[in-house]
C-alpha cells in the first residue's frame, strides 16, 4: 500500500469527488479526516467506508470559509491521528451567472469558499509540514480555471487563483520537502453534474477526445498518486484530468 501509516485531510469529503478521494486514500492505507458542512448522513457513510477498509475515519463539521474552523480541524485531526501528512483541498461551490447579472454576494461567496477556503487549510498545514519536513498538498482546481467558462466568471477566477496559489506555495515549501500540486478535472459524474441539463452534459462529452466524462475515481486515482512518494519529484504542477476536454 502506497500510503500505509499516512494521515490525510480531505475537504468537501462527504460527496462527489471528495468522497471518492477519501475512500481511495484509505484503500492505499491512509487514515482520513473529512470536513463537511451540511451532508451529515453522507459524511457518516464515507467514514464507515474508511473504517471498513481497516483505517481510521473522522468526519468534522467545519465551514472551509472560516479560518478558525479550518485551523481547529487541522489541530483536532492531528490530536486524533497523532500526525498529519496529506492535505487535499477539494471543497467548492458554484453560483453561476453572466458577469453583468452576477451579484456581489454571488461573487464573494464563491471566491471565499473556493479560494480563501483553500488558504484557510494550507495555512495551518504549512507550519506542520514545514516543521516535520514532509507533506503533500493537493489542490483540486478545474479546467475552467485554465480556460475560463461562460457564465462562471466567479468560479473560473477562484479556480485560476487556486492554480496560482499552488505554484506560489510550492515555491515556498519546496525546501522543506513538501510537494504542492493541483489536479484540474473536466466535467465529472457527480451529484452536481446530475442536476445539469442533459444537453450540457452531452456538450461536455462532445468536447472530450475520449468521448466520455470522468468518473470520480478517475480524479481520485491521480490525487492518490500525488499523495504518494511515487510523485516525490513533482511539485508546482497542474495535472489536467479531463479526457482531452481541454488541452
């Protein structure tokens, strides 16, 4: 197992990509703490899956937009597991609108959750990883942070900001043996995607080279690789996992 005796935090780990990442990390030997904000039942189910795999699971209700709640979760996870090795920033929201109709609230909510939320967890983890001279930070961004997306100026800006944040933090923490990378999914089969009009999903399929959209495990498998020591010489990179939807 690639992650035996490793301990991880996955934000937004109760559903979708985050839940898949949490379970795949556990399959490779890691104990995993997930944060959630409103999906209590789903969070308990993820923890149950982690524990069924013989690992420790922990679900903590915390708003990623809160600096104090993020810091408390990091400290509580270390108290429970004894150490922290991996941070996967995944939690995110959308509030779509063309820019001339977008409200200040829609803009602020997405930027605060999607971008500041990542900083809120990186901040306490950076100190921990720096002091122990080991750590893996994986930020889930989006191809829309690379190309922009009509009706998603707030979301695209937040995801583009995550890419810049990844590269800057990789430079800062590299000398402490901390790897910082990003994964950029395209359209993926999640609960959020299931609510989209069928023609939107078909358009995404048509954009890809492989003729399909991703399953959550496709994203999770790349995250597991980046969390393992097989990726020890990779940092500051953005790995596009979109089936050729954007390249």
